[in-house]
């Protein structure tokens, strides 16, 4: 059972894989794609965010990283992300003290901004002694409170970006079904296809002074968004997908923003999550290879490896900037609830929901 502090934890969804987690006095953003291209809904302007302690970035792409720099500069939050995303944030002017590069395997105590400010003051005036607790051995870099004071901890793990459905990108429909089965692949199909497509496809369009007449209005708005690279900081290289497992008292929340992962890691993650937020878009990527089967079958297997968390929340399935813009989730939900003990919870946008029930 959860204690009262854990029961007070809330999660809000702002589309794609961007969430705001509030728990034990901490405000945490999962991804930062709040302000999106014209034509996509805006649920929370960055200028309306006054509190944030940490921003966790799953990877450096256009629908996950943009806004993290402005959010961090506005609130003093620490950005935790892979080296590619951190490089982009550094170039955008985020102070080094607010940047934490990770690659998987890290275990990190999380503190409120107030705790971090107090630790700095105590270090300056009283030898880094917080509330009578033994100080953490001083290491290079920003002063941190004693880990014993951390309200939450997080474990970072390597993960994988999804793959695109087979065929030319122009043939990909606006909506795909999580029950659609994909089989077979070439010897070298993998995430390099996405990196090359973004760098040379979208990247090529971004560099053009004038777009061809056959480019649709949605794509024109999206290209204009990417061309505003001072406001919308991102990379065409994902930098290495990450998943995060948040330890909140006796409860655990896992966030894996894409339809991919390493089976060995998913089987071994401890503590096992009580709640899992999972990406549901594209063709699943298992161990760096295209998964033979449907998205529904992949997340069903993923949840079994994770120990069948009691609650599941889908993400990345709603309206996006590029085809496929939507993923139909019914098949995945039905399979998971038929074949596991996990139950799917559907979130409303911009509305706090209890994380642990």
C-alpha cells in the first residue's frame, strides 16, 4: 500500500510523451515538448510554468527535447538527458550546473530546488552540513544535499527508439493500428533509417529557401517550426534512447517513451514498476532489430518482462507532426488486459491524475 505522500503523487499529460509529475514536493517534467508546431494543440505554454525541479529527456528528437532549455532557464531545473541532448542544451545557453548527462546505469537522488539551494548555502557557510546529517563526500561539480534527504530517486536505463513501419515514408498512413502485424526485415534495417531520414529528408527541406509546391500545409508548418532553431532546440540524432524508473517511497513509476527496448534490461529492472508509462507508436524495436509482430504484442511482452505493473499509461499515440500522426490503441489495450494483470488508464490532457491508486 502507498503512504499518504505517495497517494498525493499526480501526473499530467500534455500530448506525445510530455508529462508533469508532482510527488513528495518535487515537480518533474518528462520530456518538454509543450510548445509545438502550429496546428497541434497547446495545453501549457512554457511561460505559464513557474516551478520545476528536474526535466528528464528521453532523447533529443524534435517531439521530445524542444522547450527544455527555456523551461530550465525559467525555473532553475536540472536537465537529465543523454550527451546529444545535453550538448544541444549547452549550446542553447543552459548553465552547466543545470546539465546532467547520463547514458544508462546511473542511480540519482533527486532534490527540490530549495534543498539544492540550502545545500549550497550550508556548504558556503558551515562546511556542507545539512540538517545534522553526515555530508556527502565532496566531489567536483555542484554541491548536492545528503542522499538521505532525497524525496525521490531515479534509475536510468538504456532503451531503444521505435522503427518506422515498412515502406517509403510517403506511403505511411496518418493513423496506424497497434494490432497491425509487421514481419520480416532487411539485414540492416534499424534506427539508422530514422536518423538518415531526419538528417537528409527533413534536414534537406529545412535548408531549402522555398519548399516545393507539392508540400502540404501541415509539413510547411512543421518545417517552419524546425527552422526556428533558436526557439525549438533539438537534434536529428536521438543520441541514445533512455528509460527512467522513479522510486517514490514504496512505489515505482517507469517511463519508456518509445516502442522499443532491450529484453535483458526489461527483464532485470528492479524494483519492478507499479505503474508504467509506455510509448505506443511505430514498429517495435527489440534489441536493435525490427520486432516481428504487432505493437500490441510487443507491449504485452514488455509488460510481462516488467512484472505486470498494475497500471499502464500509453503515450506518443496521439496527434503528432508527421505520419503516422496517430496510433489506434484499442488492440494493445485489449491484449494487455486479456493476457496480463495490468490495467490501462487513459489520461485526459492537462488534467492531474493520481499516479498510485
